[in-house]
């Protein structure tokens, strides 16, 4: 927790904190809600770029922490931002109902399946971004470009899938359809946990060979 506090206090780019709060955008009518996940993936890029400009890597190396703990701190920071973004979207979905916001005409609604897809997008992005970054510890831009391709592809697939009549239940608030969406969320939780854990292990292994 001390490492996470250090990352939040000193290493997190201010816009990353703002991005973490953008889960509330689900109350906006006629907005492509998968774009919210893109902000959650921009947060790692901006944070790691900011860390490079502020020499955070060298500062952390001077602390009584190992390289493994340094990677863990960054992973905890990004996971916290991504999960908080989804967490803040939960009350925002109920606020949609109170405000009587209509169904989203431009894309998938903030359904249970939407939360699951968000976790999958985050998990795939993190699995690619973290190992790519920790190959050398400073090329965040290159790592983001590599990870952004599958991220954008997943966003297109999600938005396109709900246009298929047989998959319309993924975009429905009807109770029977919401029940059908629960397995999607459960699978996504397992995928996210597995992908992030794998990304962390690979990143630690690669960062151990980086000469600071």
C-alpha cells in the first residue's frame, strides 16, 4: 500500500486521475461508451510518460525497494485507476435511470455485459502494454502504440456485436437479458485478473534485465 500511495502522490499524471472519474460519462446520452475504456488505457501511457520526464524511475531506484516492487507499484496504480473508472460507472448507471436517459442510439449501453467488455479491453491492453514498456523501462509511446491496436479492435468488435440481432441481448436492460449477461462479466473478471497477473510476471522478468 505504501508503494501505491507513493505512485498516487508522486507518479500519477493529473489527467490520469481525471480519466479515472470518467466512468460517469455513462449518463451522457448518445455517447459511444466504449470510448470510456480508451481513457482508461490512455492513463498508463500518460503516467509512464510523466514518470520518464520526472525521472521517477531513477528516484524509485534510490528507494529501499526492489525492481519487482517498483513494477508492482506501477501495476497497482494502473489497476486502481481502471477499476475505479468502472466502479464509479455503477452509481452513474442508476443515475441514468433516475434521469430517465434513453437507450444509447450510437452504441452499446452501460449494461452488465458492457462492464465485462471493459475488463476484457483493459486486461488485453495491460497484457501487451506492461511487458512492452518494461522491456527497457522508458519507451511508453512505443508500448502504447503496440497495445492500442488490439484495444481499438476490441472496441470496434464490441460496438459491432450489439448490432447483430442474435447478440442484441448484450445491449438490453431487460431482466432476462441482464441475467444472461452475468456469465460475460464473470468470465471477464477471471480474464482481467489472469491477464494482469501474467503482465506483471512478464514485466518483472524483463525489468530485472534492464540496466538502470
